[in-house]
């Protein structure tokens, strides 16, 4: 049983509050909101401003995220709503039987679901892909609405510590789109198409075709080879959606597809989250006073700031502990706390 958790000072920083309930184990790894909670000992700034984004990065954009996709059927429980783990990647694509690169979502056990999309074969022909026929019809309806007399295309501008966007507005003129205006802005227009480039490889060849697709959040995205001007790509897609016969569309699924994922990893994230989980366990089992010992200050700073890497155990050092988890059911996570002598004799 945990010792009494008395409101006082945050166990991670000198703050005296306000406090918020902290999950001992990240909620995205299956913890609920009733058991194994730290109350009145983790301040709201640490919990919400630092730990929530850190855990989200760990759960969606780290090697652990790939493991969750294959092994964890559900993420954080929010009432009766199912919330399967999500995997954030710059690109998630599969190769179609025709040899085209198609956008996909990767679900439980690595199942690839084709997003509704149009793949530009040339400026007069498209390949149609999508695992859900009704979803494809909704995508075409949304695309027709967006590809009207005027459309804004948005791309991100990378600036440290700031979100900024380039917005290009196009207007329809007789038989094609023409550029009306280019500007930079901090806010997104309500109606837009996201635009992201497809870069050539080292040999100057493009790895995939230009494609228009709809994300699960209903955002329409245009991935564009930079050998095709944006206005011509928009014109081609408008002409295709105007002439598309939805009654002839068949549901398409790919068995055992070749999947390609492109994502970046922050090397310190996994160590920081696991160290935080260990410190949370100590606070829950032994109390806030125990983790207030000066010997924990260095690891706390590493968890909060990432300024010092949390060193992982080598495979050799982990070997004696592996048998503890050899019989762990697939539906459970395993954690082990071990004691090590410190220079202070504790």
C-alpha cells in the first residue's frame, strides 16, 4: 500500500502547486484513472506542460510506438470509446499491386488500411485506392467541394519555437487553376488543402507519384512531386473528380503489403519516460519524502529537461532480469525496480 500522499511540494520541481493527478504508469500503456495515481505531489506544470508531450512522443513516435501497434489493442481508456494506439510518422505508405505508392494507416498487429486517395499516373489519368468504398465517396465529395473556384494550399514553414505557414491561393480560370496570392501566416485558413513535397532520390528519380488523399481526421492532403507545378496538379485532380464514376469503384485491399514508414526519433525520450515511471513507482510505494532525497535530483533534472541522457542498461546487464518477464501475458506490461548502492551509502 502506498504511504499517505500529503499535499506539499512537487516531487519533480520546487513548485508548491497547483497539483494534478499523475498516472504512475503512462495512461497510454493501459493505466486507468482510478488506480495507481499520484495525487497532490506532481504539479500541473510538470504534469501537463512537460510530461504529457513527452509521453505522447514516447507512445507515438519512438521504437515503443511500433511495439504498441503490434501488441496493444487499446490505448488510453476514455469511457466506452475505443482508442487504439496511434503511430505518428512523416509517411506511412504501402505498394499497390500496380506498383504505386499509396498512403495508409497502420493499425493493430500492423494491419495496413488504405486511405481514400487518387494517385496521379499522368496529368490525365489517376489510379484509385481505398479500403472503404463509403469513405472514398465521402473523400471525393469533400475534394469536389475544395477544388472549387478558389482554393488555399497550405504548407508548413520550419521555424524554431514557432508554427508558421505558407498559404498559396489559386483561382479557376477557364480550363485550369492560376496562382492568385502567396503569403505567410501564423493561423490556418478554415478551408484548405495541405501540401507536402515528394523529394527525388540521390539519382534524381522520384520514389512515388503525386497523390491526393484524406487523413483519418478528414484533412485533405496533396503530396506533390516537385517536377509538377502545384497549379497543374490541382487542375488535373479537379478534372479527375469531375469525371469520376463512383458506381464503378471497387473496394481495394492489399494482402501482406510491403509497408514503408518514415519517422524521426528523439533519442532521449524513451529513457526519460522509463525513468519517470520508475520514480513514480517509488513515490507511490514509498512516499514523496523518499523521492525527495538529494540523490534523486540528477535523474529528476534529466527527466524534466532532457539535458542529460538517461543511460540505458546494456544487453549484458539486462540479461539476469529477463527471466522475470518470460511468462508475462501478452495483455500485461512488466516493470522491475532494482536497488543499487549510491556514493552516499544509500
